[in-house]
């Protein structure tokens, strides 16, 4: 089981090398992360984009492209289409966003003819290694679903559980987050949390524990649970925290990124036919490398 990003990389290195298709790869941080992933022996990249700029950056960072497939495509929309098709055809198993707006690459991902749609809701999962927490913490959804309803939250939970299991977390503990830890019919987040907890008891999520509602402190602090009388196996030991809406998820994600250690995190888009490394342009090459390793573990 991966307890930190060092463990994650070791697990990724033990897995079969995955083909990584990068859309609009002409970005310094992206290519640095890809170079390091190649050096770790976890991916074989296909770089799609402005070949002249890709090779210029590669020379700057000492990235040997002699054995790397580079596809020259100056149009960003077409580059995304090529990269997505590499994945949907099976030529690659992981997709990565380079220097392109998220909306553009997601439009290609959602193409009904050759995209990466499934019957699942698409969601974002971030993972943090925190000095104040005893294991990796999964946070969802901070980037994709604005105000998910109950059925969407069910898929978001499934996506996060699947990712946790790919890291050999045998029985993921999922905390449904709200503003307080008690059911209140006037607070939709608590209503949905109880409904998902009931679904779990009925076997919806297999060998996982989904419980709630939890205030954030109850999900990650045993002491807070003792003080507030919260009695749950998830309390103070959550693997996954499911945020009630995008504002809450995004604020928590960015607070942890900038107030703790912005390099010790990773993120993926899930619910698609293959994992998507879709990080912010502000993210470091270390975050991008962590995310590639995470995608390698999740790839089928």
C-alpha cells in the first residue's frame, strides 16, 4: 500500500511501462516531468504538438528524444484530437494535458465518436502527502463537478475508491464532508452523505466504508472525534474526503497546495476510459511527475 509518493513511485516502477500521450507537449514543466518519468522507467511518451518548440525545450532540459515519438501539430485543437485518439485506439494508456486550456482537451475527451467517455460521471481526484496526516489523503472533487447531485456523488465516490484500490488500499475509508457531522434535512450535503452511507451498507461500494456526514475535522482527526462524540471507523482515519461542491473542494485543494508543500500532491481525471493527467499550469514538474506515476498505477 502506498503511504507516500516515494511508495507510489516504487509501485509504478514495478508495473508494466505505460504509453503516455501528451497533448500540446511544448511546455517546460510538462516535458521535465515526462523526462523524469522516462528516467524512472514508468512511461514511453508520445509527444504531440509544436515539434520545433518541443525539441528546443528538450535540449534545454537535456531530454533525449532519439527514442521518443514526436508528432508535429501546430493546431492545439488538432493536437488534442490526435493525443486522445492515441488513447482511445489503445496505442497509449494514459493521456496528459500539456500547454492547452482544459476546456479544449476535455472537448476532445468527450467526443462521442472517438473520445474517452464511459457511463461514469467524470471527476477529479487530488492526493496529498501531508506532514500532519498519517497517510495519503484523497480529495474529490475540486475541479470538475460544480454542484454534484446524489447520483453524481455516487459515481465520484466509485471513481475515488477505484483509484485507492489501484494503490493497494484494500478497504478504502470514505468521509462525506459537510459543514457539520450531524444529519440536517435543511443541509443537502448531510442528506446526501446519509444516503451514500446507507448505500454502502447495502453493498453499493463493495469492500469500502462510506460514512457521513463529517465535518472535515472529524474526518481527519481522532481527537476531534473524541471531543465531539463521533463514533465511526472512518473518523480520524479517512483515505478519501468527498467535498459537497466544487467551491469547498477547490479551496481545500489550493489551501493545502500553497500553505503546506505545493510539490507533494498529484491529481487525475477519472471516470474516463483511461486516466488523464490534467494538472494546473501553475503546478510544478514534481506534481506532474507524481500525477504521471498515479496514472500509471490506475491504467488498465
